[in-house]
C-alpha cells in the first residue's frame, strides 16, 4: 500500500508472511519524524483465496484517515477501523469474496467523504460501491455496479454544492 501521512503519523498496511503459509494482515503506524514504530495491529490472519500479480503484495489497498481514525481494507479479508492510537473501533468481514481478473489480486482503497467511508468492491462477480458510517461501519447505502475487476480508489468532489463520487468504469 501507499503510506498515508497525518501530522506526525505515517500509516501503512502489509501482509506479513507467517511460518505456515498464511499472512498477518497488518496495520502499522510510524512516527513521521523518527521513523520509529508507534504501533502495529494484526487485523486478521489467513491465506489468500487467490494469487496476486508478481509485483504486488496481498495488502495493496492504501489506508485512509481523518486524523481521528485510520481505515484499512484488506479486500476479501475485511475492513478495519482503528483510532489513530491503534485501538480497534469496528471491523467488517461480510463483504463478498472477490475474484479478480487474471488473479492480479485485490487493491482498491477506501476513501472518506464527510461522515461516510466509501468502499469499492469491483470484481468478476457482482460488483458494488458501499457507503458506510465511518464511526460505526454500518452500511448507509450500496450501489450495485455492472463492472469487472477494478483497482481504482473512489474520487470525491464537490460540484454545484453537491458531493459526487467518481469511480472508474469500463465502457
């Protein structure tokens, strides 16, 4: 994943191999000034259900933060919300297990839109875009999408006083 910086904290995710062919899907927080690890949380442990691109790991989705919470999505292995100090607030593991084109692996990142967390789930099955209450993780709305695998992050913008969410799509 790409690192996300907020004030003196740098958040990053990783899939750390274990000795039994599983991975620890982990969120790290580092001090921006010293590089020292502030905290590390293993969100879940498991084996990926399909492969990934040779230049890609199993934790490609970048986390996002509003300064109070950090949100980390590990695709089919769940979505996790921590305080900026590393305390688990909520988690969701009830999203569909995704099947990606060419077994390139999962990698769409969530993004924040006001009080919502926007979560893309485009894959070779029934695709959808979810809006969750960012404080509780509960689904506010879900929009089904007729889209194949996609690794894009939703883009949130204001236009004519309205918030719009823009997602990649295939024509």
